[in-house]
C-alpha cells in the first residue's frame, strides 16, 4: 500500500485540477449518469465498456458507453463503477439526448480497491458536462492518468 501512496496523491491532485465548476457556463444539473463495466488496459491506454443509466429525477434511461483513455495506464482492474452529475442547458433531457462524444481528463489508482475521476464535456455541440459526483470505484491493481474520450449512446 505504501508503494501506491505517491500514485494516489497524483490522482487526487490531477482529479482536483481537472474538475471545474460548470455553473458559470449557464448549465443546470439535469440528472445523474451511473455506469458500471470492465476495463482492458494496454500500458499506453485502456478501453472500458459500460452499461449506464441516466436518471433525470424519476425513472431511468439506458445508455451504453465506451471510454478510451490515452496516457499511462498500467492496470489490471476487473470492475469499474462511475457516476457523474449531468449539467446541460436545460433540465428537460429526453431519451437519446446525451448521445455523443465526450472528452476530458482522467486519472485513477488501484491497489485491490481504488479511486479515479473522469471530468468530461461533449454531447450535442459540446453542451453537456459530466462532472464526477464522487471518485470512480474499481477493483484490481494499477495506476492510470491521461486524456479520456467517451462515446455515449442510447441503449436499445
């Protein structure tokens, strides 16, 4: 555990710098996006496939997501769970309205159980911001930091 302390400090600092308030950009919180899935790491990047649910207050809208990270990624995580507060120009988000490509900063550290953060902006004309509600949870072993891109699509 002591060997991972510098990595966890790096993740915490990187995540704090990456997450910026979006209220100044005239967006309102439209709901929560919760995802879970598995990651395949390749030392210089990773791919995470996830099933997601967007909850605008009542009910849920299913989505599928693929996160591709480019940067240092030495990890063997088995499962990943993430949650974001969804900020948009309006609270009226319908099925499929979150479809699109998102990009931003990403960092994580794992020693059996770990933490990470992914702050992303994208969607229709870059009008949607996904801010980590809390740090992502994952199991496995590894350290990762870099740029993340996410494809989010309504599930059928």
